[in-house]
């Protein structure tokens, strides 16, 4: 096999999924230092390019829009014209091998999804969902490299840690809320945690994305004025600004969302709130990255057992003093 000059990677999902996919791209770059990598993703996740120098170009494919099949056709045409040497796709849909075959790319790698995947792919990789998602994605590239990159790596530059600082990002995507996938506390409980942290003499910074405006305003209203409390909502212009703030903080406290993956990527000690989702699949097994959870009998359930969260949400009933002691 000749060394590839151009690689196409396909990974549809939210910004968190793209961050989790970075270790696979990193190992490809280590194996083929001169290769140019193009990442096909959803438009909502294109900002991942600002977090990594691994990605030379992106192809946006709006697979959740009204014209899904037209978008996929455009993607195939772009893949053909791009003259790529290899393609790696994280999709487990049975039609993915057909889509990759249509691109005409010589070497095609994806997850095993049935007979077509074994016929149309150069290598159909066995899919193991019961592990940290970065490791799952990384298995796609094992047929071509022995390099192993464990965690996402985000280069936010040289930033000095601020002692005794706690960055709190309470939000989740509005898409998850509208789909009734509740993964975080109400603002009142976040405000209670902020107050308890402030009582310990810590400096607390509050941050959030565009979807978190109402939540942030409510927390600020409840907490009130405090010289050690600063609301940074609206001060970040892009996702790299968030990465830099996260790297500066001594501790990050957040929900199961993209900021959690950014915390891992910049190496900041991270406490992530896990309710209905499975922490084993979404955060590394490492003492630096800690899942805040309530071990109720029914969790984890979201995605494995159900597509929406239950009404009781006992999994989010977590004692704040236990969290405070750990922080």
C-alpha cells in the first residue's frame, strides 16, 4: 500500500462526537505525517476545526435537514472530486458501505454492519460500543497504524493555571432538551452548588453557550453579588475561547456535554455530571476526569434502554456536599 496523500474521515454527530474522534485522526497523522485530512461532518459541528490542527478541510453534510438524500449525493460527488486515497467512516448504518463504495475511494474502512460491509469495505472493523467512545472510534484506524492516541488533544496554547478557580458550565445543547433528553440539573441546584463552592473561598467563573442564556441568568439572579463570583457568559467569541478558559481553570464542573470533552482535551481536572447516560462510554477511566453520579438502579438508561429520559430522574438526585468535598 502506498502512503496516502489525502484521507477522508466521516463522522456525523455533535461537537462532542467530533472531539472524541480526534484521537483517531491524531494516530493517522502520526502514521502519515504529510497526509491531508478532510473531515465530513454536520454543519453544527464544524467549529471542531478551530480546536485542532489535524483537520485540513471540512465537508459539511446536513443529514438532519429536509434534503438529507440530496446532501448525501453532494457529499459523494465531493468525495469523488477530492481524489482521496483512503476513507474512514464511524457510521454503523448498513448503507454506509454503499455510500463509501460510491465515492470510488480505493481503501475504505468502517464498522461491520452486515454482509455489505464485509463485501464493500477494505476492512470492516468490529464495533464495540461498550467502551470509551474515543477508543471505539480509534479502532477504525487500527488496520493502517499501530499508533494509539488515548484522549482528545486540544492545543489551547501555554496558559497558567489560576489557583483556587472553578469554572462551571451548567448547560447542555437545546437539541437534547427539545428531544426530552434531560442530562443536567435545574438552575436552582447549580446556584446552590455555586454558593457552597464560594463559601469554601474558591473563585467561581460561570460560563455557557448560546443555548444556556436563561439558565445562566437564573443562576446569577440566585447567587447575587459576590467578589469571588464572575459571570463570563457572552465573553467567549468561539469554541477556542472556551478551551482557553477551561485550561486556565484549576477545576471544571459541567454536565455531560461538549465542554466536558474540552476539559479532557486541555487536561483540566473535570467533574462531570452524569444522570441517565453512561460515563464509561463518555469520559476516560482516569482519576483526573471524574463522573458525578447517583448509582440508582435504573441508570444508565439513555440510548441503551430508551431514547428519552424518564419523568422521575432519580439519577440526577445527587448530594451536593459529596461533590463539594471532592472538589
